[in-house]
C-alpha cells in the first residue's frame, strides 16, 4: 500500500517536504513506518524516535497496524513557553 505521510515542524524541514509517499506492506505497523522513514531520510532518524505518530487523528503506538487509506502524520515534540 502507498500512504501519504504528513510531516510537521522540524520533521518537515529535515525531509524537505510537508508530505511524503511511503510504500508499505498491507500489515505494516507504525514501527515499520518509522523504520522506512528513517532509512529514506537519515536526518529524521533521531527525531522519529521522539516524535508522535498520529493515525486518523489519534496518537498511535508502534504496534498499531496502518491500513490503506489511513491518514498518517509525524508530529515532532515541541518546546517553548
């Protein structure tokens, strides 16, 4: 399946785009997505470890299976006051 992964804040800057296509097998998990993105965008690897991943507007754990058509976003941690 091909997913569009939306990237925000520093993740967008490091990848050079606000969205990327990710080709994953049908039974892929959030952890699989993290590994794929880290391999395609090495500058994102450390940030991905600390970032939240949302699937259909809900924060998802690494074992969450992603289905075709799901809306997926990588949300890096934010700081400030």
